[in-house]
């Protein structure tokens, strides 16, 4: 074949492919919610700020309404904006919107195992077991609350050594929160300078950073191409393999010392359940699901709770009048002679309102964890095919002006009535809603309350920054997930 014929054939094939791609894209968009016109292959990637997707989606909602469609490469995504749309989908139509989306990056790492990304019978069995276990059933003599209280004492002792000098609390807070999970999962806490413990956290931190980077977005938008190209996403895959090996070693150690009548932690409870189910051909209690679920718990619990606690301290530095009222309530209800307990929360309406407002402003999962439609469904007159990825835009719920006056301003009065009594608003959804809401919500809320009250019981917070100059918003171009560096000073009370 001569050169001219080769060029003509190439052009014909290119045009054919382009026509096919346009027709396929048009067919895929038929009766979907409205949205910006996608380009073949690329979708809407070039029309979005890939470093700040939540803000891009909020801007698109002003044009296309509270339910609209975008295309991230070949992946069709329906965006739910505002409390009413999210509630209608996740709560009122929980069966239709109750699946977990198949995010390519997560599929590469977990291969469909674990409670976080599985669906169907696997998800039902693992979630039921995880919820029951995390709610203190069958985990030995020490409750989750006692484990958090123990760690809060360890943290405040280490913080005391930092008193008087400016320091960044991020590192120590992350160690403390992770140690709570270690206690629940492995039955032991680690010293803050333990090399294995620090290595574990380093891997988690790296995976979180890359997952929220442009490399992570491109991997999830164009998995068949990006997965085979060099880049930082391969570092995450290697880290997870090392993490899986670490967790499996812990599982083997537990098997050697397991006492079925006295489970010490989550792993023991799982191994007992696995033995009970050994003759069930449909059981999902195997090693792959155990390892993946343990890593899921670490990922879901460490970064979100530690970020919320760290941001709590920064917010309280910015609002010293709020800080003073919280400490006054701590002194009245708890005093200085005992550890805070969960029972105290109901007697501390102002502190409870402040912590709820901190959760709202922290907004640590602005786009939630992606959902998917379990079957083809009609929603607000649109046809959403089975398996379509759905992003419930939680940031638009937590900042919904219909439910929170001046939603971008910190104000504990959002959760207090005219008599100063606490009340929870329906639009408070930092942990999502419906069937897929965070299974660790109870533990996370307990952690934030107990760690914050323990710190404020023992220390005053100081900063060299003027309160009016303290910025509590996330860093620009971080997909609203990375918060600003700051230092603070603790003064023993």
C-alpha cells in the first residue's frame, strides 16, 4: 500500500471512530439529567477545574440544576446537589442509589474485596458484621469509648511536653486517632515512635495525597491508559501491597493466640465468625475480605477524624469567645478530676453544637464516596442506567443556604434553639446518609468529642496569629481536602 492510500485509510478510520464515539456518547446521554456537552473520549475533563472539582460542580449546578450529568473520560457521572436532591436519592430511594461505584483506582487496589467498595451479598455480610463489632458487641471487656479515653490520656501527656512552644498538632493528632483504630483492630496501641506504626501511617498518607491528586483523577477517568503509564499512582499500588502484607502478618499472629471465648479485637471477632461459617458455601468471611476491610477502616477513620480534630483546634483559635464558652461548660459538667465521657455530651448542649458546626465546616468528604445505581431508575423524570456513578455533593448539603443561615460562616447557633438547647438539623450529613452512610460514624463522633474535650480540659489554646487573620478554608486547588498548615501553643490550665 502506497503512502497516499495509507493516509486515506487512516483518515477514514479516524472519522469512523469519531462518528462512532459521538453516536455512542449521544446514546449514553439520552434522557440522562442535563449537563455540559462532552467531547469524545475526553468527556468534560477539560471543562472542569480538575484541582477543585467540588467548586466546579457547584458552579455547574447554577446552570443545570440540582441533578446534572458530567462525563469524566468514558465514565458517566450524575451529580446530586443540595439537601433535597441528596436526601431524595440516598434516603427515599436508597435501594436504587445504594450501590458503591466501581472506581478504577480502588478496584485495582482492592479487587472488589472489603466492606467499602463491595456490593450485593458480600457488602451486606461484611457491613452487618462490621457495624455489630464496632458497636462493642463481642470485642472483649474494653469498649470503644474506653479505648478512646485511654488514647486521649496518652495524647494529652505528650502534648504537655510540647506546652509553651509553638508546634503543628497534625502529626500527634493523626498518631492518636490511628492508635484508636489499631486498638480496635489489632487489640494494641503503639508508641508514637514505633517504626512499624509510623511506616503504616506514611503509607496511608501517601495514598490519600495521590488519590486526591490530578494523577488519581486521570487514573479514574482513563484507567485503561493511565494504569499502564508511569506515574505516582504506582506508588499507591506498591504501598497497598506492603500494607496488605503487614495486616496479613497481624492476622496470622492472631490465629496463633485466638481464644474463641474471649475475643480481643476486630480481627479475633472476624476469625471466630470465619470458623462459624466454614461450612457455608456462600460465606464472604475469607482472608481477602478481612484484609481489605481492615484497610478500609484505617482509610475511612484515620484521615477524616484527625483532620476534623486538627481543624477543631484551628477554628477555636479563630473564635476565642466560642473557646471560652466551651471550656466553661467543660468545667461545669466534667471538672478537672476525671476523664470526659460520652454521657457528658447530653449535658453539654453548647459544646455539642460547636462540634456539630465543626463537622459541618470541616466538610472532609465534599463529594462523599461515589455511589452507583443498583438498577436502571427514573429519578426526577430522568432515566439513570444501572451502574451509573453518582456523586452526592455533601459539601452542597452542609452549606445549603435553605438549611443553614450564612452557610460559609462558622456559627454554633445553627444547632441551638432559642432556649440554648441542642438540636440536630436534617441537613447535617458529614457522614453521608442512607444505606451507605459511614459505618464508623458513631466512633468518629465519639473520638472528636472525647479528644477535643480532653485537650480543652487541660490546656488553653494560644496562637501568634491574630484571630481575624486565621483562615479556616481548605487550600486552593486541593479538591477542598487539604487544610492549611498552622502552629499553636498550649498553656496548661
